[in-house]
C-alpha cells in the first residue's frame, strides 16, 4: 500500500495548520472561560466575550486558509 508523496505533503500541511489552530483556540478559550469565573473582578465579562469572539475569528480564518489551500492545487 503506497501513498502518493503529494498526499503526504498536503496531509502534513493540514495537520500542522489544524494543530496550530487547535492550540491557539484552546489557549484563548482557557483564558476566556477563566475570566467568567465567579472570583473574577467586575468588568471582566466584556473582556471574556472579546476573547471568545477573537478565538472564533482566528479559527474561522484558519479554516478559510485551509479551504484556499485545498483549492489552490486544482
């Protein structure tokens, strides 16, 4: 069972970019959800919402980049 070299390169790119997106997303969500804790000071709710929105935006941009990569070779 042989795998084409091009498929291996594309798979490596997807894993690297996807892994980076996952790490950034997990870190951002960790800080955002930590800001929602009951012990947090007042006014941090807005900051937490902004962090969640930023994390979601980064993930969506990453998905869009992967979509562009998938169509660029055609």
